[in-house]
C-alpha cells in the first residue's frame, strides 16, 4: 500500500471549562523573551522594530524592556490598544493587555494590563450570551465609561481554541440598540 494513513483527530468535549474575556479592539501584539533574556517585539504576523513599527508597539517594548523581561522566557500575546488605535476607547495613552488570564493576574510587570475576565465556568451558551448582553449594556470593562465595546473572546479549555463574538461583525449585527437585556 502506498497511501499514508491519516487518523481522525480526537474530538474535544463541549461542556468543559471556558473563560470569556472582553475582546479589545486594537492590534494584536506579542513580546518574545528568549532564554538568553533578549526581548523582541512582534505583531500578529511578524517581528517589528522601531524603524518598522506597528502603532508604536516596538518603541514601547524597547522603553519597557527591563520590565517585560520579568514575563519570563516565551511568547506573550496581547492587545496593543488605546489612543490612536482602532476604537481608541477614549484613552490618552496606549496600553498592552495580556491574553493569558490564567497566568497573569495582579502579579505582572507594572507596564502590562490583562484583558478583563467576564465569565469563567463550564461552557454554556446561555451564560455566554448573557455575558455579551451585559457587556453591551454596561460598556467596556477594560476602559470604564466607554460605551462601544467590541465584543467577547472565549477560550475553550478542552478544545484549546479561542472564539470571538463581536457586536458589529457577527451575523445578526448586535448594536447598542439591539443588545438584549441579560436573562435572569
């Protein structure tokens, strides 16, 4: 036989833990800390430098290199957002919010934020829709007072996969006026 065998991948169980965070509208950014302690800035698709930057993220990384080294070796992904980027959120500064909420809480470099956790528990479409409805009614948790949040991001632990739902880009196009009240 000349054909290479291909197996069927294991299917993840749906009713497992998930974490729902606010999806912030900025630009995806990463910091790589090498085993040797080198700190490198990246966007979603490439490494960046101060000469070939992405909304000033590489420059910010260079300015905060010593603090960012505290993240430890590895790739650290997050959202670079705020003044001059996408929705701007009414901010006068830019912020970098880490995605890994399980790892980064209060103990993190002072220059880093973390995306806000809105729901944590078993995957439940009812709870997720409620969480999104509440976000639409109350506004951004990441930038209190900003009333046009982008949506939510869902980390499904068993699938080791992220999903997103946005107010303006998904089927049904939720708007502030169309956001249903949370169910009780």
